[in-house]
């Protein structure tokens, strides 16, 4: 077949495909009654932060000292009374090593103690402790 005919046929096929795709896309309808975005201020129940510490105990199952209890002190009362709290032990590369959630007492106990003994987290692996109260 002549190269010019091949080029002409390929061009016609390309134009037909483009026309079909354009026609199908034009027939699609998108309806939305509204679209919006916004921001809001999230109030903190404790404006000056909290302090954490933890107890350890030797464990043969993890071959070292593991975290048994995390103590959180300085939680504002009555601002944080009855709210939920999540404490996460964080290791290398910001990986979560263990997490415990609790509901704060009314009034908040100081310290608030969370039991991590079932998580078997090596104390030597803990680099940070994250506390979220919400």
C-alpha cells in the first residue's frame, strides 16, 4: 500500500476517534447545587500543655525493659473533664509503637495513668510520646 494512503487512513481514523471521544465527553453532565470550603477555630481544653512520664519493667518476652504505664500530668480541669484522650508511643521514623485511649475523669485525675503493659513496647525504642485530648 502506498505510504500516502496509509498516512491518510491513519489521519482519518485519528479524527474519527477524537470526534467520538469528544462527543461522549460532551454528553456527560455534572450537576452540583453548591461547592464550598471554609476554616474554623478549634478551641483547646488545655492551653499550656501536659507532661508525660512512664514506668518500665523487665520482660523476658521482649528481651528488655518494656513500658508498663504512661503518666500524664498537667491536664486542665474543668476544661478537659470527661473528654477522650489518646496516648501514642512513637519510635523511629515516627512509627506508632503502641496506643491507648481513655476517657478522662471528672475532675481530671493528676496523674492520669494509662496501662501499656499488654502492648509489649520496648522502652529503648520509644523516642516520643504523643497525647491528643478531644
